[in-house]
């Protein structure tokens, strides 16, 4: 089975790595060769770390990398059995991609999206194969996190659901079935907490370090919400809050102005070198 992954950012490259490590042939696709190579080099570094920890042999790492071909041509979808889209969290971008993928991919191919919150049903409506469109929501970092939310759109067929559920299991993940509703389960619960943590900083109640400390030591969370927000990407956090706000029409989901300000400043979290904390690149 050949898997094409659209977007070689943090999520796309993580998904590509896990697919290659579990025996699948992968096309990793992004807008430019530079972006795909950046993603592939990230995977190389990850595997290198596993070799250093003696969890992986050099031969295996080479074998995994050889399974990942790079792509900057969306037409390569013609060779894929399943396409997992992990481009930016933007409905117009995703709809546009799905319309094109629908025209290039073979009739049997499943079109999955790793969206964090956008309606699967609306993305499916941009294609002529809504029965084969589904949400396959991995968690970050993909090689470490066990969960995949498998999200049924309104028209997703049982066959598509079963195939994607089995694919998740073959990647050694635990799949959970979820219906198409804003934020699904994971981000409907997680993101309002992160947004509230940002409000806490915005209103001067505590520093980011102290907010994180309270949630780590007080609630036994492995990571504070602001550190987690930086890992997710503040642009992605903002996009998810906007989807929740619009989808539920309730002001309790209003994105914190400080989150908007950081995103406007280009402080996107770990991936840009600065968010609530600073990171050396
Ligand atoms: P990212 O910013 O690291 O990567 C996005 C990649 O998509 C970039 O390399 C960009 O060049 C590429 N891209 C943008 N437009 C494209 C197009 N038209 N065609 C091909 N490639 C395109 O973002 P990240 O974090 O990897 O997120 C990707 C998706 O995964 C989003 O939908 C996000 O909501 C979702 N997601 C993110 C999680 C996270 O913790 N960051 C967790 C689970 C899902």
C-alpha cells in the first residue's frame, strides 16, 4: 500500500516516519523541494537519535528512509492508495487540495485529513468521493503519541472507516472513533484549557512559567499548557479556537487577544524559535 502525505511540517514528517517504520512506501509532499527536504532531514535526525539510544540499527534507519520518496507534484497522487493531508489548518487550503487530489488520485484511493478541528464533512464536499473522505487525527509528536482519532464525516462509508482504523492499528496506534463535530474530542477539551491559560497570562494573574508549574505539579500534567501550546504551534492553536468559536457560536471559545498578537508577531512557538518561551533553532 502506498501512502502519500501532503505537508512535510511537524505532523506530516512525523506521519511519514511512522508509516515508513511500519513497512509502507511513502511519498512526502510539500510546496517546494526545500520544504520536503527539511521534513525528510527532520526524520533523519529523529532516526539518528534512535540509533544513538541503541533502539535502532543503522541498516534499519537506512531502510526506513529509502521508503520515503519526496514529491512537489500533486499529480503523484495517481500512485497512492491513501493520501493523508497534513498541510496548514486552513479550510480554503484544504478544500483546494482535496479538489485537486480527488481529480488525480485513483478511484479506490482514500483521502484522509489530519486536521485538528476543521469539519471533515465540509472538506469531503470539495470532492466527488465523500464516502472515501475521513479524518485521521494524529497527535504530536507522531512517533511518540499512541492516539489517532478516526473521524467520520457525514458520508464516510463503513469500508473507508474500517480501512483507516486498521491502518492506524498497523502503525501501532490506538484508534478512537469520533463523530464530526468542532474540535472532535481532543481539541474540544484541550484547546479551551490552553486558551484559558493564555488569558491567565494576558490578565497578569501569573507568568507562563508559573501557569505551567501549577498545571504540572498541581494537576499532574506531564507538560504545562503553554509549553504544549508552543509545541503545537500558536498559529494552529488560534485556527482551532476560531473553528470552535465559529462552530459552537459560543463566546466561551473566543481566542485570547494575546494569542492573536503572538501569531501576528510571527511568534508561532517552538517551530519559529519563539512563543511563550524562546527556543534555539
Ligand atoms: P506545520 O506548519 O509544521 O506544517 C505545515 C506544512 O504544510 C508546511 O511544511 C507547509 O509548507 C505545508 N503546506 C502548506 N500549504 C500546502 C499546500 N497547499 N500543499 C502542500 N503543502 C502545504 O504544521 P503542522 O503542525 O504539521 O500541522 C499540519 C496539520 O496537522 C494542521 O491541519 C494541524 O491542525 C494538524 N495537526 C497539528 C498538530 C500539532 O500539534 N501541531 C496535532 C495534530 C494535527
